[in-house]
């Protein structure tokens, strides 16, 4: 997880985060497998997508059983593997 980033939707608290209105967020239900730097992994869920002015994709990520609320993180396909939402 990227500890220093805060939600751009919640007011751009991190320096450099642009302010975003809720209408810019695409709400979804996307299961993911999240890989951490220590080699461990966990199942999580992306519940929103947002794109900043530079074209970078952000996702509203919640990691199961982490005790942390969902938060906005830059989407990193090398660290967040999208899982199927329906049958195989």
C-alpha cells in the first residue's frame, strides 16, 4: 500500500492531488489480488475508478481483513491483478 497518498475525492489532502467531484468517479465492483512488497498478497476490491488530468488511473481500493478503509491509490497492474467478476 502507498501510505502517503490520500483520496483526491475527499478534498485533495495530499499535496499535488487535484480536487475531484464525485461525478468524475466510475463506480464498479472489481475483485483484485493485491501483491505487497514483502511478497505477501491479499484479496481486495476496487469500488471506483478515476483518471487524473495527466491520464493516470486511480482506483478506490479496499483490502479484505486489513482493518483499513478504502482509499484511492494509483492503479499498478504489476501489483493489483484484476480477478473475474463472473463465472469462469
